[in-house]
C-alpha cells in the first residue's frame, strides 16, 4: 500500500468489479468555484472597507475594491478556481504564497499612485483574507475527501497495458481514496491475465497492428484504437490510462493517443515513477523524445540552511515561552511515580550518528527490564518497532502525557543542539537500525523530527510499512513550505490524540 505525507490515508478502495451505477463521474461539485470566488472577494472587501472606515482612511470603498480585484486576479492567475483542482489539497501554503504576492502588488501600487493610508490599516484589513481563504480551501478539501470516501466525485478509468503492470497500477489506485480515479476496466496487451479482479474488456495483439505507409484516408489508430474505444464506451470511462511497456511504445502508443483523444476522451500515461513530489518533476524534449527530469532531494543549499536556522530559533523561543509549563510537568512526573523526571534514550540521528534523546518519563523506572516479558504482546510484529496499546509499564500521568504529546517537549533541547529538527522522520532506536536494509537506511538521510508525517497521520495506529513509506517520502521530498504544513497539522493531531499510546 502506498502512502504519502499528511493525513491522506482514507478508507481503502478495493480493486473489485465496479459497475456503471456504483461509480459516478467526478462531478466535483459545481458550487466549488463560485463559493471559493465569493469567499475570497468577501474576505478582502469586507475587512478592508471596515478597517479603513473605522480608522478614517481616505477612499475606503476604492481601497477595498482595488484590494479585492488584485486578490481575485492573483488567485485566478494561479488557477485556484479551476473545478478540477479545487479541493485536491488543503491549499494553506498556496494561500500564504498568494497573500504575500498580494502585499507586494499593493505595495507597488501604493508607490505608483502615492496613496497615503496607514500601512497598519492595510495589514489589519488584509489579514482576514488569509483566514477566510484558508478556511474555504480546507472546507472544500474536506467535502471532496468525504465524497470520495463514499465512492463519489470520481473519474472512471480504463487501464491499458500488459497484465503485470496493469495489476500494479490498479492496486495502487485502489489503495487510497485521496484521488479522483477508480478503475472500471482493463484492456490487456499481449498474453497474461490480471489478478486484480477488474473486468477485462478487450485484448490487444502482442505483435501490434501493421501500419501501412501514410495515406490520408487511412484510419491512423490501426486495430488498437477501436478495441480501446469500444471498452471505454462500454464502461462509460472518461479517462484512458496507458501503462507503457515493451508492447506499447513508439508509433503504436502514438496512434493510440490519436484514437483516444480524437474520440473526446482524456488520455494519460503511467510513468511507473512513484513517491516523487510533483515539484521535483519537469519535462523537456530532445530529438522528438519527451524526457521526464527528476530533481534531486534537498540535501544542501538555501532551503536546508533556512530549515536549520528556523529549527533552532523556533525551538529556542518555544523553550522560553513554555518554561513554566515544563517546570509544572516535571513536578507532576516527580510526584506521580518514583524515578527520574526525564527519560534519556540513545537514538540514531542524521547519517547514522547516535545522540541522547530527552523525554518526560511516562513509564515506571524499570520499564526496559520488563520489556522482554512483553515481546509476545508487541502489536508491531511486522517491523522492528515495539508498541502496545495498553502497555502496563505506562504510568497514570504517562498516559495523559503521551496522548497530548507533552512528553516530547524536552526534545526541543535536542532541536536547539542541532541533533533533531522540528519536522522529520521518527528517530529510531539502535536495535531498530541494526535490522534496517538499504531502503530503510535512506530515512537517515535527514535529521529526525520532533513531529513529522508519521505523527500527523495516525502515529502508532500505522503499520511499520505505512510509517516507513511516509518517512521515505519525507526524506526525498521535504521542503520548508512542506514543513510548515506539517507543523500546522500537528496541533490537530495532538488534540485528536489518535494513535497516541
């Protein structure tokens, strides 16, 4: 099962036989664009007009109108109102990006026109746009996600390719519900039978159709086009997804594209590349070949430097602000059960370097000595982790600290010392790393984090494979803006408490 960062693990969409009535088209609600447009307009116009009127600034109506038009133009220019993109993500980082552009644009207009209103008035009036637009994006995203969990708002997909690759693609699409695609049928190229249980609607000859010399009156799709189109129409598919392989490439693939698109259907290729963030991909052409370029993960440069500075600055500020709470928690741990206040444990950090991790103690003092007796009750039997939902070694206060994640606060000292980051993979134990293979070791390519995709996606409720997939995706695809998104979602995960034990 494939997963990516964030709380994107919906109910599993099984790759079973799907009928026409059970899977409607992706009718991304028609009210999404006008709702988002109106919310954006009101989120700027109302606050700016109110603030400028209350503070007796000149021309409040004109200022509110210009700010609103600029905001809508920026959002529209970035294609935020397209029905096919609305709701596909929470859009919080995109909203912040657009808002900063709005500030720059209005500052430029202010300089050009000589407008003299107070800067504080403009900032106060524009701040609500962040909250209104951000909330709107989240509401639409949740609405769309909820519909997909109920098998609604989907696109009917016909998968074309060889049996093995078709099985892989169908299983991957069925494993998650955070996308619009549901497979309704397959057309196989060459021998073999699919094991996914999705109906086979046709078969393409392994040798491929013979393409005679170009003649204007010839049908360009050969024999493949009619077979694929008949299958697509029979299942009312609106997207043909082709998995290229040794039997589907070159001229044959090109003519199949012509046939599908000339019939008014959407056409897409599955590259076989997984777990790579979209921002790392770019396309170029050379000698008629379309080349897909993959940018390397961020390991050096400006973003890692910014991440390091932000980590230490925010952790230092948090320690200062939370100092009274830390003292109270330390006192509570001391009074709750005998033993030290802080629990020290050796963990493996960036590039395999060990360090001492600090936490408030949540277990009895001899917890490690009791662990061998509990190995048979380990709920993570498929991996190196040890987790029990009702671990008898956890103290009364410890259960509360774990549920609220307050036991993790001393790790802010690890962040200040540069041993950890605010966001990153879970820091593993030495005995866990000793069982790692080449794939698992890749998660040590970045600093471990105080929070991360694992923590905001279910924590201990996730299997080892699910948590590993999230950590690997983060390791290869992290960015500063992505870290900000994880930090914003961490609060919700802490309040929810799901998977914390």
